[in-house]
């Protein structure tokens, strides 16, 4: 089966999601991909939206050992954050304007969820990242991101991005015997929703449809064309432009004041 079982029932009690899988109904991967569940997960920024996602698509477990079970909502928060961080870093490889924000989100995720702790040690040695020898990060890391040059940002993003491509998913082939002869069938070894999320992100990038995030408010931009967009709305574009003009005016004023003092 190239997909995952649908949920027959989903219930929430406090911080726990209890679910029961259908023994007959399942999501076909390619059909589900058209419905963009990976984008829905990234957009589920509050618990209400996250619960709606769970109810629609089921558990995000890598391993399902029974037809029913329960999970803590926090596990879904972590999974959502991991998918979001991966999408931001991958999108930032070719979009320099979003690199600093993407790296800030990545560093914050290391602090909150300890994603890929080995990464931080490598970055610390190469780029003199502040902090102690533990894999937790502190407030100084956000300041470190702010002080990186554009060339350094390019280097750090390039080093981090390949890590998110790691996956156990692989293509496979099977032969169906029919009355008219054999038929070759191509499929993917996808059996759970988290594997599907990983593959859908890969598929977006392979088809040149990467996720795009607003450089102002950081929200996911609705993808409609092949042309990259930097802002989710005219309002965000205006705020960014106004802030840049104000910064230019302040820089000119400081430069003028410095010239007058020199005289």
C-alpha cells in the first residue's frame, strides 16, 4: 500500500489525541499529495488548526503497531515545527532575503526541541557560535545570526540543507499479471503520514514548487505561480519598504553627523 490508513475516529482530551484507524479506507499518496497536507501542517500554527489537521489526516507516527492509540499533542507540535524548519531552510538556499530568518527559526528549534543536536557542534567549531558544550542554545545565538555576513549565511544554509533530505523512502516496482499481459507498476514505500510529509516536501522542490515564506511576517505564502514571491500581501511589502527607507534616513543622518564632527 502506497499511502496510509484513514482515521475512523479521533478524539481529544486535554493534551492527548486518541485515534482509531479504519481497516478498509486509506489515503493514496498521489491523490493525497494533490490536497497538500504538508502545507496544511505548516499552516497549523495554533492548536486549533493542529487538531483539525490530526482529525483530517490521522497520526504522524513513523511506526503504527496497532489500529488504535493515543499521542500527546506536543508530539504533533514538534513534528509540525520540524517540517516547518526543514521547509524554511530548503527554501532559503536560493532565496537570500529569507536566509537570516530561516536560520533564526532553525536555531530557535534547536533550543526548543533539540532537533539534530550534532549540527550545532559542527557550526560552533566552524563559525565560532557562542554557547557552552551542551547542545542547547541560548539568547546569544540569535545575536550571532544577526551578525553573520551574507557570505557566511550562504555557507551555513548550504551546510544545513542536505541534512533535511535524509529519508528511508525508496521507489520500487511490482508486476501485475493481467489477462492481456504483464503490467509494470511503479510505487513508493510510504506507509505512514510522516514519511509522506517528507516525500511531499521533496516532491515540491523536485518539481520547482518550493514553499515560500513571507520575509516580513514569516507566514507561508500561497503558491500560485513559478515566480518567487517575497511577501504574502501588499501590506507586508509596504512595511518592509517603509522600514528600509527609515533605516536609510537614519544611516544618512548618522553619516552627516559624523562628517560635521570631523570638521
